[in-house]
């Protein structure tokens, strides 16, 4: 995946880390800086102790001891406060980052998720976030503090011995070179792990969702082999990343040791020559430890930061793909009609599913779409829901072309009930209201119109539906989905084989309840050709090969004895 580092969406994600979070970040930085001063003071204390020993001065030694106690207490207080500020900053940064990601995902069109693998979202919001937390949010604070510590250490070195300070600077060039040479390697390894985790997460989701199919076909061995192959690939990729990180760390560590030993040796030579005291050598050894810590962190931080930046940019690109269409807002109403004129559409350009299709859906009326499998019924509903823009011809709501309407605004005009109803593992009330607050009388009316009175009376609004509604029957789940749409009060209700999985009696009752709803425009895709229901439609559109071959009321279509007549007789034996 090619990334654009100037992508505005990526910059928005980086800004999300610091939005209303600058105070916490500044406090964390300030407290880390104070902690640095404490560490430098400890270096001075160690040198003062050695010099006091060399001078044989007990009073001086006890004075240094009291100073050390004060420094220790101050260090504990500063460290605890620094942790608090740091953890608060990271908490808010991650909350805002993930909230932004979810908002961007929520802004996508319904059809977007049918084109994409949800495993990539699961991976970017779990595994990748963990890496970003460690490598982008925590490390900068640590590096900044250690950077200040390194500068302070060099300042003290210059104050104690300018010559030895110059030697320290020269020796530090070696680990700096290691940082430059290893900077981009870790980024590639981290992105490789992210991509493999994405595939692994998608497969786990797929295997769990298809568990009943796996068991019924006794395919445990074969699916287990697929799982193990990808599992092995994921861990091999992570193994290579760990080795890469370890080698970078080892290279910087060796360079730092060379620097520290060289500085210690040079200090010993100067002390023997009488240029500096033994206490100064101890101070330099301690300060060089701080300096080497900074130098060791640089290659690790640089590699880790580049990897984290790559993950943030990856999320930005993922959430930008197939984003919802922007356009003009429309009122949530259909005053006149929805019209389709000469609409041609195909998922593949050379294989049209709909061909030169024209029809008119008038406000407040009931329509059925019937036809053999593959005739384009579901595709037509997907177009009405704004799922695809690549059609020719015109689809208009009260004269307003569908492609010019904002996707979010369109969803205030139309609701879709599909064959597979999704319910959350929550209460009946929350599944009907979709976690929003509505007036009690409005909820009761929707429950009544959807035929849920008996279920609510038996189990109560607080009844937990279970995972995807497994505590309810198929008919009950469909009624919940109808009540959910009624709560939204969209003027158009689309149903795509909504009763296909139900028994005949339940399917008839659910469809009949929908057809008796007042004030709605209803378009129903159905394969159930039952006279008692078909007679209720204002018009039936019969699709064949992507075209409307017949249209009219049930009685008129039966009298013609054409294609619909044949479909009806085949369906009813």
C-alpha cells in the first residue's frame, strides 16, 4: 500500500492525539524535565562524596548526605506526578484517536462494508493501536526527557572538564551513525506485521461466523490447516520484527558501550596526569551513563516512531476508502415520487444487471418487486440506498438526482430491512431505539405497529436479546427490525427478501403488518407469491433479465397470463 505522507486525513489523526490534551502533554514534559534535573544533581552528589572522602572531611560528607535525602524525596514526588500526567495524556490521546477512527468508519456508505474486509479495521483498532501507544505516544516523552538529560550532562561535563567533554562529543558520533543507518528498517517490519495481523483477524472472524457450516460438513481438519498456515505466517513475521528490533538495539548498545569505555579511559588518563580529580572521573562516568542512555534510545526511537507513523497513515487511508458520498442535503420526505429513467447498471461494466430500466414509485403507495433469482431486484434496492453511483440514466427523488444527494441525508429518506437482521447483544429496548432516547408514547406506538406487544408483555423491554438476537425467534427479530425502522420515521421503507428465512405463517404475518402501516412508501422484494398479500400492493413490478417486463395490480397481471402468471403458478405448485 502506497502512503501519502501529506495526506490531510493522516494529519487529522495526528492532531487527534493532542486535541484538548496540550496541558497534560506540557505537564508531563515539564515534570520529566524536573526529574532530569534531579538525576543531574545525583551525579553532582556522587562526585561530592568522592571528593569529601579524598579530603577526609566528615562535616562535608554529612552535608552531602542531607542533600541526598532531600533530592530523593523530591525525586519520588516528581516521578509520581510525572507518571500521572503522562498516563492521563496517553489515555485521552488514544480515546480521541479511536473515536475519530470510528467516526470516519461510521461516515462510510452501507455498500462500503460489503466491498471491504472488516478484519483490517479490527487489526488497525487493536494491534496497531497498541504499537502506536508504545512507539508514538510513550517514547517521545521518554526521549525528550532523556534528551534534556543528555544536554544537561554535556553542560556539566563542560563545566568539570572541557577537554573530556569534547572527547565525549566525538565518541557519541558512533552511536549517532547507527541511528541514521537503521532508521527505516523497523518501519517496514512493523507494517508487515500489521498487514499479517489484518489477515489473521479476518480469518478468525470468518471461522467463528462459519462455525456451524464447518461442523456440519466436518471440515475441522481442513479449516484447521488454513488457520495454522496463517498463524505460522503471522508469528514468523513478528519473529522477524523482533529480531530486527533486537539487532538495532544491540548495535546501538555496542556503540554506547564503546563510547562509555573510551570516555572512562580518557578520564583515567587525565586523572593520572593530575588534570582532573578522581571525583570528576566518577561524575563523568555517571554522566556518560545518562548520555549513552540517550544515544541508545535514538535509533530505537527513530525506527519505532517511523513504524508508528506508518500505522497511523495506514488507518487514515483505510478509513478514507469508499467514504460516504457528499452532496446536497434533502428533507426527509417524498412529496411526489421516486423515478427511475433508463437506468443501466452492472457490477462489471460488460455485464449489466439492470438494463434500461424505468419505473415510478409514488409517495405513500405499496410496491412489490418480483422475478426470478438474478433478475436485479436486490440490485435495484441497493441503488436506491445510494450504494453505487456507476449507473447510467437517472434515479431521482422528487426530481433531485440521487447522485447529487448527501449519503447521510439519503438515509433520513429511506430505511432498508434485509433478509439477515442484525441485533446487538443488548436489551429489546436498546435494539429498537438503537441506543437513543425516544418519548415513551412513540416507542409504544412503534412496538404496537410492528406486532411486538405480546413479546414485550412476556419478556419486558429489558430482556437481553443475546448475540445477534439468538434469544429471539426469526419472526421476532424481523419485527424488532421493523420497529427500529418505524422509530426512525423515514418516509420510504425498503424490504429485501425480509421474510425469506421465516416459516410461511410468520412470513405472512410480518409482511401483512408492514403493508398495513400508514403513511409510508413501501417497496418489497419478495419471492413469496401469496394472493392474500399480492392483492394489497398498489402495483407489482415484474423484473426479468434486469428489465421491467410487466407491471400492474395482481388481478390485471393474472388476467394477462404472461410471465408473472407463470411465476405465480410455479410458486404455488
